[in-house]
């Protein structure tokens, strides 16, 4: 029987190798352009996690989040394709409704996207830019519950192909050039790790009892989406970006239910080198 460590290792290696190959390709293309944008956002908000493997109840509490984002122009398709990367890390301190049990959740998602400039659709509105394209993302994280003795933790990892949309609107207010940006990611298909119903991690990793623990994930068994809405404001100390990040992750894998909902207020800075609305 195949050992679960082998399947999990293949999943993680796939994330690393595929992401590195995409990054190397895009850096080679983007290195011949001057348009780029780099931003760092710090967030605080609320989170709610339900994992039927650990508990029949939802846990809620405070979440902290950090997002590092880069967008570079390329020469692909006459310069209409931009390469977008995002590193999104979060950590949550949660508790049950009575407030007598704590749960901890967190993880990191790394994504690469190629966004096509849909300038024809935005030509009727001055200052509007539309982008859309595919993305590849990988997630590694987990959930830990203080109450459980035999199975206190749950590993969360996946590799997904996403659809990504970005809308930007540049405008002038109080003699300052500002920008509103909205991004949405929808995971379409990929693979995720999950123990089976009633299966312990001791059986998985110590006894090597693999039981379909690498699962095909799609929009039906893992309906999820991620949003990021920001406003960019020029100040005397640089361009400040403020906004809202909402993440709504759901899954029903191997008869185990899971959701992670979060709402975060984001604040940070951005450096722009291009990407203003084409006249």
C-alpha cells in the first residue's frame, strides 16, 4: 500500500517546482519592461473556522494577515499580458462560543497569475482598466484545537488553478491621482490533502494506511473565493493603500466539512512604475 508521506510530498514538491518554474519564466519576460508595481499590506480582522475533523462547532476570533503583491508588465501578446504574484499569510486565534476552548489556524498561499488587458471592454470609461486570466496557487497551513487529545491538528494544503479578475479605476480627487482596485480569485480545480472520515493521523503517517488522502478539488466540493478591494492614496510619505480583504474558503472532502471565513481591514504602501490608464 502506498504511504501517505509519498503522496503528500509529491503534492508539496509540485507546488514548489511549478511555482519556481513560473516565476523564472515570468522574470525573464518581465525583465525587458519598465512597468511594475509592488505593495505590502498588513491587516487585522475577524475569522471563523469550522473543521468537522476537529470539532462539530465553529470557532471565531481575531485574525492577522500580511499580503505581499507584485505586478509586472510583459511583452506577451503585444504587451497586453501582465504577470501578477501574491504571497498571502494569515494567523488566527479562535475560541468556541462559550469561550473555554482555543483553536489556532494559519497558513500561507502563494499564487502566480497571467492577466490579459481587456482594454476594449473598458474603452468607454475614462480611467477604467480590466484584467482577467488564469492563476496557479499553492497553500500550506493548518488548524490546531486545544481540546482534542488523539487528533488535535489538521493539515491544510492544496494546489489549485484559479480564475482571476482585476478591475482598476484611476481618478483625480482634491488634485490627487487616486486608484481603486478590486481583485477576485475563484479556485476552479486542483488537488488537496484530507484525511478520510474516522482516519487518524497516526494511521496515516505512522502505519502508512493511505486512504484516498490526495483528493481532486473543484468548484463543486470546494466552492471558494477571495476578494481584495483597495484604495491608493498619495501622501507626503508615499502612496498609501487601504482596503478590505475577504476570504471565503469551503470544502467537503472525504466526508469531512470545512470552512474558513475572514474579514480584514488592510493598510500598507505601494510603489508604482506605470500601469496607469492608457489614453
